[in-house]
C-alpha cells in the first residue's frame, strides 16, 4: 500500500523540480542576449561640421545618445578674414533663449562673441575660427533627452541661418 502512495509523490516532486529549472533557464536567456547586444552602440559620437563664406553649416541636425561622449569638429572652409567672416559652434541648453544669447553675443567681441555672463546657457562651444582653421571639442551629451539648439554666434550669422539642432535621445 505504502509503495503506491510514495511513488506518485516522488514523481510529482521531480516534475516540479524540473519545471523550476526550466523557468530559471528561460528567465536568464533573454538577459544574456540583451547584454550581448548592448555594446553595439558606438561609445563616442563623431560630428564633423563645416562652415563657409555663405554663412552655412553643412549639417543642421544630428542625434546623439543621452550622456554620450561627443567629439565635434568644426572646420571653416571659407577664405574671408576672421574679422569679417569668423565662425564658431555654440551648443545651447534645452530651452535656452537663443535670441537673448545672440543679442548678448554681438556685444562680446572681446571674448570671440561667447558672452561670459551667459556661460550657464552653454553646453559646449568651439573657438572662433578664421579661414581654413579647425577646432575639435569633446564633451558629454546632456543626460536629459530633447532638442538642444546650436548656433554660430558671430554677429548676424544666426539670423542668416547658421543654426541647427542636436537631438539627444
Ligand atoms: Cu558664422
């Protein structure tokens, strides 16, 4: 009598143990796959911007990941002298008042049109470049996703269209 009672109980316990292992295996498998896929995103975002005598950037829109390291190069392809046609890139914070910034920049010739009083509005900026000059900056993309305006802060260049948007995803 006892024999018949014990066997089904044992079998039941074995089945349960087997199920537990299967669930564990199923739970770990997708995690391992996700970990393997994660490093596919490039560590550093490379942005190559050019500016010219027509007061245009080659790019007006690019995307980076939140908190990503960004290496941005600006090259001035123009030939006009720096005092008449200098270019820079100033990346402003999300929601910054771009017009207020450019208005202040006009008065900031002494600091290459990057007004010190509004430094808290700036994510990063390059030097002001004369013809055939280039500057490379490295900075961390903001951690907050959204649209961050960038401009050339040389007088009147923003109004002529030297502006764009960095989208942080
Ligand atoms: Cu410019």
